[in-house]
């Protein structure tokens, strides 16, 4: 592997600290001749979708780089203005459940001790992820009325951070197809279940886990790729609420027996307060876990006292900053954190420069052709608190980006199943993408060369690649190949053999 050229300054520098991440190395390494490509055991892709949200597939980038894309804010979907909701609503979860979307969140009119009796778990639903309604369920009396959307009330401390998930483990009883984790440091983490998403009960009286701080939203899911339940929970880097807010992971084969929580690693990156993790399998590629933590910067004050007063910011919530960042994982106790920049910045709204106004909801869902959505809480601890939908291209978290001058990218050796290669890409009017398939040593395979590739021009989530008009790859199935991209003024988001 060629050596890295000397850098005049590091790609990332924070507080004078030189930080050279793996993606920076990939971006600076000159493309080696085919004979110098490193030898490696081929990746077995089968027919699964692979995103360029990390560098898992990549061997080389030359003149190209990985580009983090920022979601675009759309409409406000909920204003938390009901008497049982209030300025401290939070820890939102969005779930796609067959023909509907379900939303759960904490209602909290006034702040107080974690797990206070004032907390309740509220519910909303939608058929498209855009227009949301709050049904009057009549299950619990809160603030003097049963005409509310509360699915858990009067059961402290569990509404502090009630976080549901759709249990996709094969064979789960219908009455337990939705699960939730909830609890505080004092209570430990408890497990709830529901068949209809409305009526919830505890699966057992005692906690399933006691080791952890649990003092934010803890998230769990059944991992199809690992064959176990994964739980990402709040811990502190030095224990006992000291050091940095961080993330640990515990696993279970059956929701009864849990492993000792192990701290998650973040690669060669500086420690930061990561208030939540929002780690979740991507619904189109469940072997890839996406994470949207809230980066919390305590004591970093952006609002003046006059601005905070005009916004109605609650006392004690005007002196910190927060935003959403982006990470991935493929299981185990490591995150891939290639980007330290903000994924969803506070933006121009002053209300998002108050403390904790960076909570991203758990859940990424499809909301239209070529579109996915995620949600972020805005104006925390203010009368104007609300939830905003953010739009993103399908698979559009990160791309391989080529400038107008052009560049290349090449994958590690891989095996696939299927008859065709499909890519998610976008080009400028003068840009384009050509693709060659090579053997493991980097030699172009006859019939699949760059020159024979029909140039990709346009903007499509699914485009079948063809060589001299022929897309059929069946003759190469099971054979180790590399995929090489020649790109100009273009982005490449994902690929799949099918």
C-alpha cells in the first residue's frame, strides 16, 4: 500500500489536536497501480444493498472523497402545546408498523427529577409520515382529563425515557411484537411489551439490566445480522456521572439474559458529550446501523440574556449548545465516525441555540419516491417547542463525491449474487459515471471495461449498469471482483447486485 503524502495540515483539527481519520487517509492516498492493490479476503455481498455511509467497501479514493450530506428541514409535524406535553417533551421514537407510522414521546410540562410523576408517554400516528394525528385514547387521566393521547401515565419513572421498537425476531408472539425499554438509574432498565402499540405492560416485575446510568433515551432492537438483541444505553466515561456522556452496548439472545455493558469505541476521535445514540438498523440495509447522537456542548452559550428571555427559555436552559451528528456501526462495540462535523446544525432559528435543542428522534422512514425522513426536536425548554421533519435522498447520508476535474474510486475484492448491478447516483449536466469490473488483482474483465460501460448521466435512486447495452452479470456470480468507478461532477450513494 503506498505511503500517505505529507500533509500541510491535518484534515481534522480540534483544539490543536492533530486528528487523522481513516477516511482522511483514503482521501489523500494516490491510486496505486492495479498490481499494487492490497490482497484481502473477498467480501461476501450476496444481493444486499450497501451504502457508502462508511468506508467498509472502499479500497482507494483518488481525486474523490466521502461527502456527508445534510438533511433539509421540511414542515413542522407536531407542536407540543397540549397541557400534558409542554416545553420538556422529548425522546421521540418513530416506527413503521405495516401500513402506519407510530410515534412515541415524553410529555413533561415542567422539568424536575428524572422519573417524576409529571411525565407521561404520548402517542401519535400517521399514514404517510408527514401528517400526524394525536388520538384521544381515554386510557389515563393526566392534568385533569382523559381526553388525551397518553399510552402510559402515572407510572413513574418509566415515562422518563420510554423507547419502543418493533421486535423483528422470528417467532415473536403477536401480543409482544412491540417492545420498549424504560427506566432510570435508581429503577434499572425495565422491559415492556404490546400487541397493538397502545396498551403496554411489563414483561417482568424486576429490571432486565441494572448496570448503566440510563439517564437519557436507551434504544434496543433485534439484529438480523448478529442474531441477537442489541441495547445501546447511556453511560458516563468515568462512571458515576463523571467525565463524558457516552454510549455502551449490552446484548441478549432472549431479552432475559444480558451481557455486561461494554463501552462503545469511536475510533481515533476526541471524546465528546454524546447525549443520545439513536442507533438503529437502516430499514433498507439492516446489517448497517445508523446513529444520530445529539452532540451536547455544555457551557457554550450562543444566546444573550435578552434573546433567551424573548424566546421564553426556561431557567437553566440558555447556556448550552447542541446539534445532531452522524455515525455508523456494523455490530460489535465500535462506531465508525468518519465525520466530526454537524449532521443537522442548529441553523438560523434562535430557539435551536438553547440547551438540548438537538434531539433527533429514533427512526428513519420512507416518505415518498426517492425520499426518506427523520425528525428533530426544536426549541427545547421553550413554549414554542415542536418536532420538524427533515428530508433526505434515499440512502443519501454519505456519497462518494467527484469534482468537475474527475476522480476514481475502487472497492475491495467482493463476491456477489445476482444478474445485474444497480447504483444510486446523481451527476451534473456535464458530469457522468463509468464503471468497470475487475478481477481481484485489478485487471479489467473482458466485456466489463470502462470503455464498454454505458455512461451514467442523470439522477436516479436505481439505475441498472450496462456494458455495450448488456447488464447481465450472471457469468461472474461467485467470482471475486473489484468495482472501479470513474466519476466527474457526480455523487454515488449506494450499490446492489441483484
